[in-house]
């Protein structure tokens, strides 16, 4: 199979950098082809702007990106990343958690690559089907805080909820089967034993990336919601929710395994 | 009072750009001083990296940022934004919602300006107190989707939950009183009537920015959690939760007004 690792850390000698090297070697040892988008090394442009569209301007930024996509006029760096996504069977997003989400350079990869027409659009199914359906994706992230800040009652909020806009709003939206995230806390000033534990857990997740059960997000494309074209918006069909759930947990068919 | 508007849109003629101009004139008409950080016009650097630290490298990126902050060696553009924050009584973050969070250039403003030592650190109180306590902040954002995608049962998840990492994890974390966000959906291809409605609602929020009740987030600094230095992490004190709430709603003392 083919794996794409999208990696964002400013220091190749960081823990995140070490895990990138580990992911490349582990996936290759498992017989997969591996491509890495090392965003800092690529000096990836973060800010999405009209210079991406080869002179296409209006009528609005979103539709300008769609026009540029449809006519093959997106910047070459964007087209290259879109092709990597189309070629991949597995996408791993690997980054340190900065202010509870991705670093800006990775947000810039998302903003610029997931254009109108390519990733979403008026007639493109979403949440359970879509242009990237059939592929798997896994978020892998490290935090400096203690795990007890990220529990169900933890002051930061639960990691799964903090990652919902990314896992559900980007990856599930565009069709991916989204694997449970790989998250390690207290990932600063590690001794060898702590590092080896993290590395072993990550290797295990990579070795099982094609067999792990995805998060059981509900499917708009499959009829769990009133639907993209419903004039009032798309809401969960009454009665489908697991009793007692609310918030983001509504969108998982079995909240005990997300 | 003094207001800082941090504005991120690649097109000055966009709806977001119009609302920026409106915010400047409305706040000035109310007698406030207004400073704008127009991130695209400033060609703000998004990617946080070691070039921000005047040669300071180790031992890890987070602490390198703290060392650079403490020694006054952060890049001049970062120090300037930190001073704007310290000078402000009100901060408005104004942006289009891209993939359910801020555009990359605004994430880059957050990543680079909210450094260790300035915004957070081992001995700096958080969530209810902190370096930016006494100031107010308001998120103002526009989406292209219909409001019915963002309701309690909407497929995208509720806007308040999608904005929790920003409102709670950044703004409340660093001490701000966080106002309910200004959010407008279906903000594409507007006729004059729709635009005027949005503009009037935004003006009303700006006129009341110093009197609106903030979101009643719970306070770690005030003792609602086990606390930053608790060895197991910081969790909500048992019994404080509103019965029946879970997820992000746990962190609001009155979930009916967030």
C-alpha cells in the first residue's frame, strides 16, 4: 500500500522528527511505499491567497479556488499535494499540538490543498463518502501537558473533542476512514525509557494501520442526517442518537469506541 | 478604551474585509482607540520556527521561545504584536471559518505571538487569570454553510463547540474575558438586505463589547479544578458540573448561556 506522511515540526531533532523517521522505516518494513511531505523542509507556503490561482480572482475566494482547480491552474505545489493524496492509501498527519490544534504551517497545507472542487463542493458528497473515500487517515500528535488535563473532566477538554474539527470536519468530511488518533502527552524532556515507550506504541499503531477499526462516525452520505441539500441544513435523524449523548459524541455511532 | 482588531482575509473587498472597516469606524464612533493587525497586508509570517529566536536554539522549541521572550530577543514583529495585546482592552479576532477553525495566517499569529513566558508557563496562572486578565476578547467569524449544519444536532457540530479550542483553549486560558462569538452563516453571495442585516448585528455587538456578559467559563485559577500543579492533572472538582452535561459544556457554569 502507499502511505503519505504529512509532517510539521521546525526541528528535525525533535521528538516529532524522530517519530517521522520511525514512521518511514516502520511502514517500509511492513512493505508499504512511503512518501513524506516535510512541510518545514519544503518551506511550505501557509497563507492561502489569490497568488495560488494563476490570475483567477473572483467572485469570492472559495469559488476562485474551485475555478483554478477545475481549469488546472492551481499552483504546482498544491497540485502536487493533491496528487499525493489521490495516490495514498493511508495519510498520517504528524505534528505537535500547538494551542489545541495543528501548527500554522499544517493548517496552511489544509487550507491550500483542500480546495473547492477537489475536496468539497455543492454536488460532492461528504461525511461518509467523497473524493478521498476508501483511504485511511490517522492523526498523530504530541502535547507538553499532562494526560490529566485532557480527560473527560480535564480542564483542557478531552483530546478526542479537541481533535473533532480535524478528524470529523476535515478527514471524515472528505471521505477518509479516520483511525483513532495517536496521542502522547507530557512529551517534553523524555528519558530513554519514556521515548522507547512512545516509539513502541507508535510503531504498533503503524503496523496495524490497515486493520484498525476506524472511528464509527455517522454518515451523511449514508442517510444518518437530513442531508447536504436540505433547505434547513443537515441534522441527525431523530432517534439515531445514543441515549444520553450530546455534543460531538452525537456523531459517533458507538461513543464507547471513538 | 483601546481595541485591537486582528483581521485575516486575502481580499480587502470581501465581506470579512467590509466588516473590518465597519468595526474600525463603529469602535471609533464609540470613542475608542482602534489598532488593526491586517495579517495579509502585513505579510505576516505564519510558520513558527527558530528564526524567531535570534539564534537561540535548544533545548526544545517551546522553551527556546521562552528564553527568547525573557531575553528580549524575539523577532520585532512578534514583540510588536505582544505589545499591542498588552495595550488593548478589547481584542477582536475577525476571520472566515476555514475547515472549522482559523485561517493558517491567523493560526501563525497565535503560534508565534503567544509564546512561552508571555502567554503561558510553569508558574503562570491560566483559565481565569493570567497575563491577559482584565481584557476582553471576541471571535467574529463567517461561514459559507447554512446555520442548520451547525446546530446542536447539525452534522458539522455546534459552532460553540467548534470554537472551544480557540475561545477556551487560547483566550480564556491566557486570562481574557471571552465574549460570546459573533457568527454568521451562509455568508456568500449576499444581497444588500442580507449584508445590511449582518452589518447591523455586528455593529450592535461592537457597541456593547464592554458591557456584554462574558461566557461563564469555569476558573482553574479560582479553584474550580484540581489545579495546574496537581500531579495527576487538572480536573473539574466533583459535583461542580451542571447535572446532565458532558463534553465541553462541563467547562461553562451556566450552559444555557455560552
